């Protein structure tokens, strides 16, 4: 049982202090504007202690809990996505060198975070400086941890990597938290992504977390504590530096019971055995008209999703024309402009955009990356102003496909790329 210890409630602050003393910027759940979002954690006081949440389609509320739980809520309003993949960042800055221009372009004095500069005659380009401080993710949920692993594969695991993502992600220390209180919108159990984090990334086999906390008996002040499981040598090193206590099999079972109970409370699900083929066969389904009549194409679902990674670039310049910047900002497949190419967008209708989004999440993502693009966090259900529910839409498409395959039904229509 060496790799399972007990951390007292008072030890949480020591853990945060230890991580900060090792140079980590600790990021975790904080309460801001009546929502739990990701922010910097300087001590245990920054955590939303005693705060719970209520989530339903198109509804999110925080509420006061009657106990002192530190992690007594489900998927926060914001995942840890912006920590490594911010909503907006500067890719490069350009500056006109007037002296060099008048000297027929001899400027060559730019700098970059990699120690070199790209200089055209009379125009200096500086790459944006990245904050090199390593991050410790504290309290990251199983669904969001799996989303980080998906981003690792998509943004850092292919031939062309996202250098900014890799720089931010490098050296991350993960203190995961096993989920004890799912929201009504959660369905991680059916996706195989929670409520307890997998010990290893299913894609790479690398450990999922350095430390895993399960909060136990929050309602009983005398017994309230964390079961702390060690996932890596780095985690062991940190655990040794703070006060912990021996754990026994009862403690381990108590921790496992927390997540087993959380899984049993989930009422939504997606059938991962059939959803890939269901979506693939549904390109011409009449369901798309139905969902398009409800969808506002507002992009909320993509912005809250921990796995969505589509971006665009925007160029801005000052009024003198001497300085310009290229920004990368999150974009969405629900934006009409997202597919604009020489003369018009390829997905003009809302039904085409919704179909693209859900089909990518639950079907073509698997063809592209060998995994599904949904981790069952339920945020797209909570934050959709129309209350559109990805589990309901997937189930409806599955039923319609099953009906069409029944002996009295028609043939499955051929897939089409455009509407
Ligand atoms: S598609 Fe919805 S439920 Fe799935 S990961 Fe994205 S926000 Fe979460
Ligand atoms: S499904 Fe909901 S959240 Fe997504 S674009 Fe449509 S209305 Fe907005």
C-alpha cells in the first residue's frame, strides 16, 4: 500500500505550497462570477470549498453545499483547455524599421523566444514570448484529463506539432481528482472516461496523473480526508515532501466506492459500440432538419468543449502602419465563415454545421485520430441555450438508423459531403 496514502484536509494547503515551491504555477478550480472556472491557486483558500453545482440542459447554477467539500461539484464551467490552448494568443509581432527602409532594408535586430529572428529588409518579425513556467493542474477531473490526452495526440503527437501547446504542456504535474458528484448532464461513465481517471493514457501508455485525490467523508468533519494515490516517481517525490499517513485496503475501497457511486448516478449515456457507424450512416437523416430548427448556431457548445481545437488567425495593425500582430483565436465549426473558401462557405446551413460537429465528435474523429472526440463532460448540454443534448441526438440518429435497417425499412442512404 506504499502508493496509497491518506492526506488530511490540512495537507491540501501543504501540497499546493510544495508544488509552488518547486516552481509550478498551480491551476485549478476557482469560483468567479457565480461559476467554477480554471484559475491560479495560491493556497487551498482559492478552491471553491463548500460550493456545489446544478447542471441541466441550458442551466448552470452554483449552490452552497452543507459540507466543507473542496471538490463537491461536477465538470466546472470551464475545463483546463485554456491553460495549454488559450482562447487567444499572439503568434508573432511585426514592426516596420523606418531607418532600415530608408536605407534600402538592412534591418536585422529582432528577437524571438527561440533566440533568433526572422527579418525581412525593413520589417522585423518577433515570435511571441511564451511563459516557460511549468504548470501543475490541481483538481482536474477525469473527463478533462482525458481531453488533455486527446489534445496531446492531436496537437503534439503528429508530424506537425503545435509548438505553443507543446511549450505550455511540457513538464506538467497532474493532481487529478476522482469525481464524486456528477451533474445531470454528465455521461463520462458510458464514454469510458470517468468518473475515476484511467491509470494510463490509453493511447500512449503514459501515466495519466502524478497524484490522484479522492475526497472522502466531506460531510463528517472528523473523518473528512483525501485518499492519495501515487501515479509517477515525480508524484512520489512530492508526496514524500508533505505529511501523509498510511492507508489500508478499507481506505482504497472507500475511494473506489466514491467513483462507483458517482457512475451509478449518471442517467445520460452514449452507446460507444454503435455511435460511430450510426453517425456515418446518417448523412441524409431528416433529424438534421429537426435539430437545425432548434440550434441557434451560437458556437457555445464548441467553446466550452474541452476537446474542440479549431482556430482562425486575425491580423491587426496600428494606425500608423508601423506595427502588426497575428493572433490565433478559437473558432467554431458553427461559424458560417469557418469554411469560407474562394467564394463562399462549404457549410451554409445550420443543419450542415450541426451535422459536421456531432459527426466529427462521435464518428469521423475516430477515423482521424483513432479515438472518439467526446469525453462525456456534458458541457455542451449545459451551456447550449436551446438545451440541445448530444446524447439525445445520437440516440435519435441510432434509432432512425435501426428503423431503416429493419426488414420493413428502406436502405441506408449513401453519405453526402455537402448540403
Ligand atoms: S462534445 Fe459535449 S460532452 Fe463531449 S466533450 Fe465536448 S462538451 Fe463534453
Ligand atoms: S447546439 Fe446549442 S450551443 Fe451548439 S451552436 Fe447550436 S444552439 Fe449553440
